[in-house]
C-alpha cells in the first residue's frame, strides 16, 4: 500500500494513487542542447530515418512510461532503424553522437 504523500501540480496526493493525463503527443518539442535532429517519416510504420548534421552512433527507444524497448548501433553510413516490431503508439527516441545525445518524439502507426 502506498503511504507516502506526494504532490502533483502542487496538490498533495495524501498517499493516494492518482491518474496522470497523457500529453505525450504534443507537437512542440524543446531542445536546449542545440543539436538538430529529425525523425522521418513520423508517424512511422517500418523504418525510421534520422536526419542530423552530427554522425549518429547508436539509439534507444523508450515507451511513454520510460521502458527501454529497442536499442541498437548505426552501421557506418546508415542512419535508419527498423520499428516494425514496436506496438502502435508514442515513443521517445534517444540518439547518441560523439558529443552527447538528443531525444525526439516518434509515433508508430
């Protein structure tokens, strides 16, 4: 049983489980890293291509709840990965380069 008190949007939960509304599919993304990266097509069915100036080295795909569901390394000269095995829905894709990482939203249709 959950007995700790947390706050959500400044309102105490008093140890109760609360339901959070999902705002994942917003079209606005904020990126303070200065890295530009585009996932296309988005929404995707089969394969996602990454467009960015830096060389992408590897990627991780997370569900909306933060579960890692797919990861891999990019082959030299290839900036794509297969998403056929993913369930329909919203995901976060974290792309790693030599100088850091950037995260983008992706929809699997």
